[in-house]
């Protein structure tokens, strides 16, 4: 690779004109590697927020309330709060790393350039598969909501929700091949509609829960199962907070990354965290933990039905479709960009990074992401998919915090972020401890699957790319 520092990225036009080093408008056009154009910078602040919010808003509100309330009762709201705090502890260091290295690949790129390449390979391959598991989880949720819509209108077609998820996975992968701008436009529209629906629903629900509308409800015990389930539930629902890091995986396509990356990552965590906590409060107040658990993955629909009858249920069904759709859409995009980054660094075959000349998208990488996603979606294993995705991401989050500590200590010439993490070194150190610590509260089967993926990733690195050294390479 050429020694091009983040502040000296080259630019070119799509037609293939010669790149101009030092072009002040480089960030507005493309990111370039040694042999030509990498990817166009087409995603602005709104698009970055839409990727983060659109990915995170789905599972936490529309899939997890029934599962979480069944484990921790009303204290599940605290579980979501713990997840938000850990995500924020990682989002701030990630923002600094991303403004120093605004390139596609996110956490993989940061770790491979600041630590041993072996760590980068484990994280990169783990991130790819972590996003694959997360995408499959979102698609299963999408299938559940499609099946619920059929049931609501009296069309009991008897199709397995997992099969419906597979069908949507095929469609979303095809859309992603046609261009990042198409994906981002869909994401923006979906997120705006979704936020309008949720704001109205949660405002009405909060007023009802506290007695301003209707009769006040009798609160149940906040910790019905004790304190430990709060942490095990936090480990389960942490999948809900993967979206901010997915913004970093498309850093090479973000306009004005020094400004937009921190705003998109931190802003999405704050906004989504508030929505999650309020959702659990409203849901447990109106329906109760047992009612939510019985309703399963579409529990929030029953909350809306309790609140506003059939119209409320239909509106939330629409919101659930949009939310799970947007989560899956953003995750498929991000997983493909991780494959793209790995291939550019020779940790996967070079062909995996081929860019479609017509659409300017990494179509082979999209295939390598979409194929495994469809297989996992067909299993329909909601909890396992969610926790394995959380496991692999928490490993990456902890190592990103460690990477920041190492880079600040070494202070290499090329490391010149435009955003500095406050509270250094205590904040990134706390982020690392919290990320690794939350893993201890996961189901042993999920830990075993995640650990097996990490071992396989390291063995692949030793077999295929042991002589690759990426530290400091741009």
C-alpha cells in the first residue's frame, strides 16, 4: 500500500481520472488505494445517523421487549440502560479512531493498524461473521413481523417466519448491489417514518402509564427475578447497540468524516438508548412482564393493542416491519464492507474486493456476506444469533479501547485525530473492562460459538496471511 496518511487521501472521479494527492475536496468524492478508486464518499451526517439509528432501533424495541421482560421483568429497562452506557464508553474512543483513520472496515481497520495483524485478522473475520449473525437475527425478526401482519389481516398462510426472513435477505442484498446511495436513501426514509411512529406511540404510552390518560397501573416488583438477570439480559440485548460501530465500517464512504463520524456515532447511541428505556417502561406498565413474555418477538404489538386497539396494533406492525427492515438493511451493507476491507488487506482473496463497474459496489463481498446470512436466518434461532453477534462485537469493542490506549502512548506521526476522547485514559480503559466483562454473563453456548469463530479466524490468518503486516499501513 502507498504511505498515504488519513489527511492526505487521494481523490479521483468515477470516470477514472488521475488521483490528486492533497486535494482539499477529497473527502467529498472518493477514497483511493494504490491501484485506483476504492469507494465514493456519498453518505452525509443524516445518512450516518440513519445507519446507526436504523440498525439499533429495530431489535431493541420490536424484538427484545418480550424476551427481556421475561428474564428481568421491569428491570429490563435498566439492562438497556447498561447497554447504552457501555456503547457510549466505546463510541467515544471509536469516534477518535475513526477521525484518525476514516476508512472502510471500522473496528477491524483500527485494530489491524494499531496492534498486531493477528488481532486485526481475528477481529476482522469476527466482525464479518458477527454482522452476519446480527443480520440473520434482524431478518428473523422481520419474518416474525411479516407473519404477524398476515395473521392480523386473516391470512394464515402458514409460512415459517424464518423463510420469510430469507426472502427479504435476498431482496436486500440485491438492493445493496445496485449502489450505496440507493441503500442510504431507503434507510433515511425508513428511519424518519419509524421515529415519527415511535415518538407518538411512546408519548401516548408514557402518559397512560403514569395516569395522565386513563387509570394509573399498579407497578409490579422492579427486580422480580433478582439482580443477576439484569446483567444477563444486558448481555442478551446488547445486539441492539451494534449500529454505532456499523457507521465506522462505512467510514470510507462518509462525507466530512472528521465532523460527521463522531456526531453520527454518539448521537445515535444517545437517541436510541432513550427510546429503549422508555419502551420497556411503557410496555411493562401497560401489559406486564408475563404478558410481554407470552407475546414473544412481537410483544410490542400487544402493547399497542392495549393502548389504542386495532389501529394501534396495525401502526406498530408497520413500525416493526420498517425497523427490522432497516436493521437488516444496514447490517448487510456493513458486513459486506468488512469483507471488502479484509480483501484489500490480503487477509481474504483479492477477488472478494472486486467492485462492480456499473454500480460502484463490492458485489463479491455482498455475496460473501449475503450467503451466510441467508443460511443462518433459516435456522430461526433468535437468542443464539443475538448473543453470538454481541459476543463478537464486544471483543472488538474492548480491543478498540485498548488500541486507543496504545496509539496515544506510542503517538505515531500519522495518528492525528480531529476528535479527542474525553476522560483519557480512564474512559477507554473503563470501556475495555466493561466490554470484556459483559461477555461473562452470556449463555455458555453463545460464548462457545463465538470462541470457535475466533479460533477459526486465527487459524485462517496463520494459514493464509501470516506474513501480512498492516501496522501503520494506509
